[in-house]
């Protein structure tokens, strides 16, 4: 993970992200910018998680996003990019129209993190604390799945498919 000792506006984060394809750019509560590349194998797993959420969104509505979508989860300047996420139609309707083209100022209803870092479970718990209904940390190396909250009606994730992708 690369940590930059700078505070970045939303526009600056977009420029940093555009200049560094393949890196996941996030902003911590204190405004510190962090970037962490994803391995090809991990990318296959996050794509599977996002695909499952996209299929769910097609059935029930809302929007599914991949690891390049930033959510301004607050407090402070925190901007997080879950590996896969889903926002319900109700959550999307709560966003001001002028904010729909930027980083959505909400915690997604569902957030999935596919990593083997010790901080992954803490990040999933942060999503729950900030309004997500359901968040999952998946460690592909140990096949450990940590779920927090309650999945929305009809969402059944195939964790084996994500881990084995």
C-alpha cells in the first residue's frame, strides 16, 4: 500500500486515479490518500463478487459497483472503495441529484472486501457502523468469510465461487 501525505479533493482523487490505472485510491478520515494495487488473481475474485451483486441488482433494482467506485462514507473526508457493493433503490433515491455523478455520500447497503489483510474485517465493520446493512470480509487464502449485519431479502452470495474465481 502506498500512502501519500496529502489531502485531496474529489477532483484531485479522480485525477490521481486516472493517472494510476490499476491502483485503488481511497481517502482516510484525516484526508490521507492511500493506493493499493490488486493482484490479477484477487481481481478475478472481486469481479466475481461484483458480478453476483450485479445479478442481484438486475432482479431487485439498485446499483452494483466494483472496486473503482468511491463512497464518501464519512465522517470527515473518508472515501472508501469496497471491492464490490450494492446500493438499494431507496439509498440511491436519498442522494441529492447533484451528487449522483460524484462519489456517493452514503455507505452502500452491501459491501464486500476480498483480501487477506488483517485490516479487512475492521473495514467491513466500519461499513456497518456507517450505515451498510450487510458487509462481508473474504480471505481467499484461508477461505474464511466474516459476515456482519443482515443480507437484504433474496441476496444469497456464493462464497466458494468468489474464493475459487
